[in-house]
C-alpha cells in the first residue's frame, strides 16, 4: 500500500534590505503531507499582503537596514528574534488554515541549541519574499536529493536547488484519494502566476555559495541586473562566456531611479537651512509646504537621510511638524533617536494634532519613559500606535502599554509585546486577574469538548469584539476534525485569535495580533501547557464559553454541534477550587453571541453573523460529502448556551483551576 509523502520542511521569510536579500525569520513544519505546502503558501501570502498588517510590517522592514548594519546578523533565533511581528505572521501562517479546518502548529528554527543540534531538511522548503508588501512572492524549493542534515553552525545551503510553483509541486504528489487534494489543486491554480513566483535570481542572490549549476547562474544573471553588476565587479572570477553575455544584456536594461527634481530639492534645502539657523520658520514659507504634498514628501525624504542629526531638540521638531502637517498618518520610523520632547513638539503642534490618527514610533523608549510618551501623544488621542524596534526584544512592554492605553482608541502594537509571545515570561498578567482595556473586553475562553476543559487566556492578546467573534468561528472550523494529520486542540484557539479576520464582511483582512500569553512556547520544542490557568472572574470583564457536543454516531465521525455563551460575574470570583462550592447560578449573567456584540460593539450589523454560520455549515457539509464526517440528528451547528450549561461549565472549570501542567522540555523526556 502506498504511503503519504511526509516531510519536514523549512519556511523562510526574506526581503531585500539595502539592495541585499536578508532572511528575516525561519520556521519548520514537521511531518505533514507535502501537498499541505500549498495551503501554507496561500495562507502566508494572504497574511503578508493584508492591509491590516501593512503598517507593522513596513515599520519592521524600515528598521531592518539599521539592524543589519549594526553587526547583529548572528543574533537571530527564537528567543531574541529582532522582527517579532514578521515572526508572528510566519508562525501563525505556517501553523493553521481555518478556512480549510486545518491546524498544524509549526516550530521555530532557533539556531542556539548547541553544537549537537541538527535539522533534517528535504524538498518542499517554502520561501516568502515580502520586499513588496502589496504583492509578496513565494516559491517551493525543488530538491530531489537525499535529506540534508544541517548542523546549527553550518552554512544554510538547502536552497541549492530550483524554485517551483505550487501547481508544479502538486504534480509530484500522488492523489491517494485525499479529501483535501482538490482544494489544494484549486489553490495552486490561483497561485500559478509568474508575478507571484520567486525567480532563480533571487535564490542565487540569497545563497551565492550554494553550488548552483552553470545554467542556473546564466538564468539568474539574465533576470537580475544586480547579479550582472557582480559579474562586472569581479571580471577575473572565471565566468563562462554565456554568463558574460547574459550579464551584458541585463546591464543594458538597468534603470536609474528618478531623483527629486532639482527645484524641489533646492526648496527643501533652503527651508531646512533656514530652520536650523533661525530656530524656526517663516509663516509664509510654512504655508507653501502645507499646500504642497510633493514638497512635504521631499522634505521627509531629505530629513530621513540625516536621521542622526535629528536627535537635537528644537530644529528637529520644527522640521518634522512641517513634514507631517495635516496628515492622518505620522510615521516617525526613520528617526530612531528622537527625544520624547521632540515627539511631543511634533504631535502637539497645531498643524499635526487635529489631523493625526495613526502614529509609528521607533525611538528607543525605556519603560521608565512610559508616562512621558503618553503625554507626548496628541491630547485628543489617536486610533492606532505602532512601536517596533529590533533592539528592544528584552523590554517589558507592560508599563508602556498601560500608560498609552488611555490615549489610543484602537490597536496598540508593541514590538516588545510580540517578542513576549516567544519568551518564557508572559506580560500583562498580575496574579489571577485579567487586565483588559475598553474595546478589548474578553479576558479568557473556557471550552469543553467531551470531558476535556481548556482555558485560553486572552487578556493580553488585544482582540477587539469583532475579532473575538471571527476568531471563535475559526476555532470551531478547526475543531471539525476533518483530518487527523491537521488537528491540534492544544493550540488551535491561540492561533485562531492571533489571526482572526477584522470584519464580518465577505472579504475580510487577516489581522495579526499577539499570541495569547500561555501560547508563548507554542513554537518551541519546549512545549507549554495545553491549558492555561483560569483567571479570576471580575465584574465588567467577559469570559467566553464554548461547548462542543459530539453525538453518538456508531463509529463514524460526527459533525459536532457548538454552544456559545458569554458570562459576566456580578461579584468578584476567585479562580480557586473552593469557589466552585459557593458558586450560584444567580452569580452569573449569561448572554448570547448577538447579545455580546450589542453590548460591546453596537455599530456591528448582527445580520452579518449569518454568513459566518453558513460558511461553517458549508465546510462541514463538504466533508460530509467526502465521507469524512456524518450528520447525526437535526438542528443547527451553533446555538446559544443556556444558563444551566454556562453555570455547569464555569463551576467545573473552577473546580479544576489548579490543574495546570508546568512547561516541560520534550527533548529530555
């Protein structure tokens, strides 16, 4: 009998930084059928091209050049990943695909386990190029050789092979009657676009010492003017004549970027000089800039070249407030050394404060400066705040998050908070309380499937009400158990909420947020507990409840029925087994999914929930038609939890509140 082609595959995210491709993150999928690679590629392209993730991704890319210039190239790995948002996108995208009901948590390639650590790599390695966030590219590496065993200190040369498309990769994978193969084939056809495929030139450039054959070098040179430049820079390297000819042809097609027009550049230089000499600017000259977007854009470009000079208070604030005048998005990323006083000068100025809604800051803000940073934000607040800095992975984001929360109505994305998802120390957890802020009201999820009860802490995951709803539907999709190779109840909830769509509409964007705290070891060989500790139930906070009921199906896999409810406690309830003995039904207020949205997000159209329910039913029916599941009984897939069910689940969860495993190292077991 023919068996599946199971493989361990590497996944890398790359981008061109200052003209050179760099690896920004690595992960590994362990022992999955190779056709799953297609789902992974599709999911990663969706995440990295999502508009909801653009500002955070762009900030990390903008800061990458400084990171690599600072001799930090070898400081990669799981524990101190310098690009935690990119790493989160990669890990979540490589670990689940809720639209197909799959969950297969990936692992991070850490790089610092010692000299004896090895990694087995075969074909089907995935490379994602995010140089252009509007249209990221991918390829699946073709390698017909025996598995490559790489020590952690070795050169990473697994890419010494050819890139191929998703459709081509499926040709190599026999059908075997897989019920998801048709979905993979349809996805592969959508991905079979030359504009989405990484060419050989990119891989040759990324791994020049990988022993590429002459014909691959020739093709790469023809595709890349940069490699043509390498040929010309090293004329004595013994290049074959055909590569010389390809290089000459490629060099003829090199185009010079259009520079700022001389008159615009002259005006910008004059303005900067006047401000630096006089400590201010003439009002008439200021009005010229306010009415000319090209001048403001040229000013920002000019000032970004002199980033270090902007650390001086006074002129820096005067110049940048003009550069960002009347703009909704103030992106201060290029100026990493701005003092907080200068940031305040910019954001409080009359030409910036009334207009700004989104702020990006990359300044090295210490936790002790948190209150000063909060005061630097506009008095009326902003909608979104992004703060990423490659060298702050050891910072505790708690102080900054707590200080700026009152000034930010929506998303707060802190690089140090995302880094905490990949470290042993969770953040925003104080004893058994679950601190939440307005707009992010749910502290935890308690779910029951048969006799198993799991708790997922959500207090520091920063999930809005609408994403809580789309996230719980993703959880239910992945718990249909449509495939035994891609079902993982230990991590499906954290992964679902960290990548929950941001809308109930037909085409929502995938929005990436922090992994919930107790999932911080999910991507490590050091697996954490499958169930996080129950937190106190406090008035004003919501606990989400989910019960999966699997009716008796006489040996067949039944379609589960789900009950959903949201509870609030009328009085504080300690998360201790003793509380189960004193809990009464009247201590809890139970509402439906619709009631929760009306209470927390009244602007949402409740009718939009119907499309999520129909989509879940369609997925279940699809696997019924394929013989994977069977309908048992009548009734809808989703219903509202009764007060009796909610009381029983909370009471049982309280009685088991101390049953939480300590993280263990599976390598030593």
